[in-house]
């Protein structure tokens, strides 16, 4: 016998409602119903209404209690047999599209250009809405001028690639077998506070880190396909987030700037962030990142390495060991264990501590 | 014989004569409507009243005012435009206010306001009454009959005093009046009484009986007082036959009293003259009401602080409105809901007042189809400290109540020199897209924007409407019109913020919502009420398909309007597109663009507006779509703006 079914649709009861809410089922799914039997209660903006079965058969629910069902949409089917196939129809309840926060959204033109240029979408992390103009800007061209692949140029001119030693690769393979879901590791040291104030300390940390990265180039690099890629430039980014979205403004060639210059640039970038005036230029091509959560009262945390980088430095809040004692704070380094190891990271942090503590209190 | 009432009548006449004299000397601004010949009607009614009773009078109000208050000095100073006047010189001759006495210069509209005063007295369970003075000319005003009907049906202690002087300005009654005057009242089961000013003692008795009956029965009564105006309606507009006027002078009881009781009259007259002369001298020496009045409602652009919008309320908007009314009515028994079809079981055309009449008996009132009278009733209640909410079933019908808002409710606070507040809420659905056709789909708010002393709010999907009413019930200080787009009722608040945008609200008491793209916005899209979902859909399409980022601004408060957020946004984007669902000519968009152009023309690279086509709204859904602006129109207009600039 040919399977037949009858769809029960939501009637238009009021001109004001484009959907109704399913309050409860009066018949469970798969149960037999008689024509005219009450099957469900629905709620419009004006009243609670009862739906009746138009024919006899087996009730096959298509919506859950509490769901909004569009007027004209199917709420259930009534089939001749208990297991007759159901007609192909769109589910009336569409779950809301969920995208992770911070993930950028691209216009059609932007996406087309990104695909054409073979850019990695991750390069636009934290960028909100990305238009074609933003992609062009990243590519180092302005609309109207011929395209120049920016990323490729950066790699060619500003990165030195070196194959990793087989022992290092074996070590990474070994470590990743230990149930670690990532290959980063973390070390920290305690540093005496020198009464910089929050912004001043951040500038000093950026200034000193930039210099140290010349000594420890492995933290100013990135891993790719068995190679370590050393950046020639030292572009230090710092994480900033208030009630606005997280951004990482970049201080370019930070190793060539003096402390006053770095301090001013930090202040300018913070101001631009607060005024929503950060330009794309200030947000791309970072080679190392610093995240300072001292303003949030966090003493210790585990920062995450940014895309295309090898390490990230965390700065914790000041605390005092005793009421009269000098303040201390933690410096934390998360690093890519495929490129380096705990001892080098500790050495880097000790050097940084020594330099920061050398500032007069 | 009671010389007391003759003394009062002589004093009133002396004031009126003096006012005519001052007018001729150019010492008054405007004109005066004197009651010479009609003095005893005010005296008779006032003599029957007690302290808590309230009076609403009309353009010819000096006699009523003096009979009730005896404030010769305050009246003369007021009409001479002095600071010491009862309304500080703001009201003048026709707009007086003092200790439970009010007057206004538009015919008919004061009647439902007086009924509202009476309603307040009744709700407060006093045995005080309200009195309204009308003339036979007022019999031409429809709102009078709306009010007679409601006053009778709701048993309001309202005394209507009809001074029948046979003329509407210069037009004789035989040209304007059909049927019988008292039969009009009888048709509404309103009791009647009669008297005339030629028999003062009998009139006093009739007035006393009328007041007593209203007070004890708590029902309305129409007291017709036949009288005759001996001077012109105002000035230089008397075309009555001189013989007719002369005959009435001879019949005038005050003239007869002066003839028959010369000695007593001379004493009273001298006292009246002395008092009036002194009052004029006192007023002359008082300061003029001067000083820049400025813009009552604009404080200039205000820079806002923006905060990310928090969690939003759940449920359909009709339910959110309902629960706000419920919780506020539980908290404050001064909240009274009046409207058509709002009681259970129907609960209003959009179910906002569902079952509230069961929980709050007597505080949710079904009314006849009388929009003007309903708003007037609300105004009277509000003047007495209640928080009335008048529901107009469809915004289109608000036109029927325009006089009540424009000439009454919004004016009182200013013209009575701050002596009254009118915390009245009028709420009404506006807007189309429902196929209701030309008379149930309009967005008429532009006709009610810009009335000094008023507030206009437009609810939208990114603002909890319950919180809006909570705020109103907590701090309402003025007549407030709340526009509720009719698509809102069945809808829920929009929760999801479009990906890549930030939703923020300004720190205004009735905030502006802002949807800000994370990127460089090139266009400010300003809309309100029901246009917000269209604007949001357009903004998403403009980004996805056309690479254009726009910032959306959606103010909750349309008047008084803070242009600050618009200026702030236009400085960033350089382009402004205003979208509204109503007609565009002389409307909100025109005003906003004019303000931006006046404040900061240099910020504007491009400006445009979208509004309904200049066309009645057709019922057919397909045709309606072509008349009302939608997201496709916005996308098209925005693209052309970017293309051209």
C-alpha cells in the first residue's frame, strides 16, 4: 500500500503573528490519533489555541515543546502506518547560526579576493567586518593600484628559513604522543616591581623584550612544515581589551626605537583603540606578542601563542610578599616547544627580569 | 435683598470696563472677551461651591475667575502681562490658572478635561465636584457630546454650566442651533436645570440645587443659564441690532440695581473703582514678564556615553508591555488605563491589557469610541496627580484627538506658569505592512512631533518596552505619546546582534540604540520604531554584497530630540541617510537633516532620506510594499549615496 501522510500546518489565527509557540503536545510522537482529536496547544500573541488532527492515523511530531513554529509551517504529520516515511520538508525550527566571538566576517568581495590571493583567513582574526578594501590594505595596495601579494613579499624579504634538526623533530613527535593537545609549554619567573605604573611598565617590557628578541631570535620566528622561519623585523604586539573587542596593536621595528618612542607609541595606539580609529596597518605583521593582564588583577595565567609566532609573553599584576615588602610580579612565557625548550625560555625571562629590575625604583 | 452679590457683580463689571479702557489705551496685549451682562452666572455657581471643587472655564472667563477667587489684582496683572499675574503673564486673558480654577481658549476641548477632573475626584472618593463653563456656541462641538455620554455612563460628578447668550461671536443662534438644548442632555440621561441672569436670586437657588444634585448623586447635570452679552464678543465685532442690545441694557439687573438702590450702589461702585484702580497701579509698578523664552525642549546637542547593551527581556513584546502595566499597577494605584475594547475578555486589539481589568477593577476602563474625550479625560486625571494611560486603538485615530494634545495637554504646564503637570501617557499602534489599508496603516507621528512640553517615544525591537514604561511611571513629567509599531506586538526583542556589529545604548533616560560595525563605517543610517529591522537587514546586505559598512542609530525618543548621537556618528561617516515609515514632507527626517546641516554642514559629504511614497497606503499587500520603504530601498539609496560622493 502506498504510504500517505497528511501535514498539519500552523493556521493563521491573528494578523499580528508570523509564528506561534508550541506549548505542549497532547499526543506523544508515534501514538495513534482519531480525526478531530486534540493534538497540541499553541500560543499566539492573543491566546492559547488547540490544534486538532484533521484525519486519523499515527502522529509524527516535527517540533519540540517551546519551539517557535512559523505560521504555515508543519508542526506534525499524520501517517497511515506508524513507520511510514515522512515527506521531505524543511524543519520548521531553524537553530540560530552561531559563530564564535572574535571570528571575522567577510563581505563577498573580500572573500573572493582572499581566495584569489590565497590568503589565510586567520590573518584577519579579531578584525570584525572585513571588506575588500581591508584585504587590499593588507596586501599593501590601495584600491585602484595593481595588486601586490604582501604576505609573500614579507616572507621573501623578511624571513630567514632554516630546517629543524631531526632530533628536534623527533622530540616534538615524542612530546605530542604524551597526550598533549598542543606543543606549547610555559615557564615563569618572579620580577621585582619598580613602580612604573601600568602603562609605563608595559612600555618598558616592550622596549626590553624587543632588544632581547635579537639575542633570542627563536622567539621571534614561527614554525612551518619542519622549518623554523626567523623574522628579520621585530614587530611587538600588545593585547588590549576593554569592553570593546580584543585587538593587538603592533609596534613596528620595536628593537630600533628608544624607550620614550615606545612609550609614546603605546599611548597613541591605546588612544586609537579607545576611539575605534586603529588602522589595519597597526594591526598586522606582528612577530611577537605581549599580554599584560595586570590591570585585571591577574597574577598568573597561561597566554596563547598567536598565529605565525613562536612565543607570547604574559605580565601579571603586582603583589607584595609582606605589607612593607617590595612589590613583585610574574613574567610568563608560552613558547612553541617544536622550536625551543624550557631552559632557553627561562634564560630569556631571567635576562628580561634583570633588565627590568635594573630600572631605578 | 442681598447686596453682597451686587457688590461682586459691580466689581466684575468694573474690572471688565477697566480692561476695555486699558485695551483702548493700548496697555493690554491681545484682546479681551468681557462678560458684561453675564456676571451673575459665575457668581451664582461660585456661591454654591466649596473649597475642593474645581472649575474649568473658557475664553470668557474673567467673571467666573473673580467670582471664584476674588483675585482682582492677579487677574489684571496677568492680562497686562506682568510677572505678578496669576500665570506670570504667560496665559493672559483666556488662560488662567489659580487654586483649582482653570480656563482655556478653545471651544469644547475643555469639557472632557473637566470630566477628567471630575473622574479624579470620584476615584479619590471625595464628594467634590468639577464644573465646566460652556456657551451656546460650544453646542456645535462634537467633543461635548462625547463627554456628555461618558460622564453619564461613568457617573461623573460634573456640572456643565451653559451660558446661553444667543450668539456665537456674531452669528445668531437661529443660524447654528437645531433642536432643543436641554433635549441634548436628556438624550444622554444627563439631568438638567435652568436659570437666567435677570433673576439673580432664583439663579442662585437654581445653581445651588444643581451643585447639590451633582454632589449627592455623583452624576453630571447640565445647567442652562439664559443670559445676554451687553458688549461685543471681543472688540469691534458686534453686528447685533442696536435696539436689541439697548433693550437688554434696560433689562440688565445690575443697571436696575444702580437705578433702584442708588445710594447702596454708589458705595459699592466706589469700593469697586478704588480696588480696580489700585490693582492697575499695582500691576503697572510690577515688572513686565520679560526674559528670553528660548526653546523649551532643546538643550543643544548632548554628547552621550555609550554602553554595550545587556541582556534583553524574553517574551513577545505584547507580553512585555502587559507585564510592565501589571507590575506598575500593583505598585502604584494612581495608574489608570482607559481605551476602547481594553477590558477582559477582549483585552485590547493587540492584547496588551489582557485580563488587567479583572485584577484591577475600575482602573481599566472600556470607553466609547470617543478618542478626543478619552485623551481629555486622561489630561484631567493627570492634572489631579493620576498616571492615566490612554490607548488609542489605531494611531490613525489619533487625528481625532489632535486638539486635546495640541491645544490642551501639552500647553498647560507652560501657560499656567508651571502650576500644573500633566503626566499623561497616550499610547497607540502605528505603521503598515499588515494590509489594513489607507486608514489603519499610517505612521502619523510627524503631526505630533515638536509640540513644546511634550515627549514622543517610538518603541522598537532592541529596547525592552516594559523598561520604557517602568521609567515613564517612575518619572513622567509631561504628556508623552508612545508610538508602538504594530508589527512589534507579536514579535520578540531581537536578541542576536549581527555578526561583526556592536550593539550599544546611549545614557539618555530614553536611550538611542546604536549598531556599530567593527570597521570603518561609511554611512550613518538613522531610523526609528518599525523601520529598525528593515535598516538592520539593509546594513547586513550592504556589507555582505556591496562592501559598505553602516552604523545604525535608532532613537527611542523622537521629541525632544538629542541630535548629539547623530552629529557624533556623521563626523565619523560623513554620510547620513534617514529612513522613516511615515510621509516625508516636513517630517522627522527633514528635521534631523536640517539640524545636522545647521550645526555641522562641513561633516556632510552626502545626505538623503527615505520615507513612504506621497500616497495613501493601499490595502493590497503587493501595492503596500511599493509605498512603504523597505530594506531593498535602503540598500539602493545607500549605494547611490556612496557612488555619488
